[in-house]
């Protein structure tokens, strides 16, 4: 969980939600608002998936090193 909270991409995507919330409060409620929230959701999803993939690659690399393939 810590790796998600301290990742720059995830933090940036989450803070983008503040901008989306402000736009929701100030702007008109039409189809563009739905696109703003959809875009925010996609950016958070991609940031979380990138962190997960990085962790998986690091774990696989550590397993290979433990098995002695990189000696």
C-alpha cells in the first residue's frame, strides 16, 4: 500500500481529482463533465497499474537473482 501512496504518478493522478471536483462545482453539468471524470478515473487506473507492474518486475528480478541466473 505504501508504494501506491508515495508514487509520484499516483499522487499526481489523485490530485487531478481535486481539479475535477472544482470543475464539477463551478462548471455546467453536461457531457464534458462526464469526460472529465472518466479521464480522471483512467489516469488513476493507469498510475496504479504502472506501480503494480513495477512491483511485479522487481519481484521477478529478485527471484531470478536468488536463483543464481545472473551470476
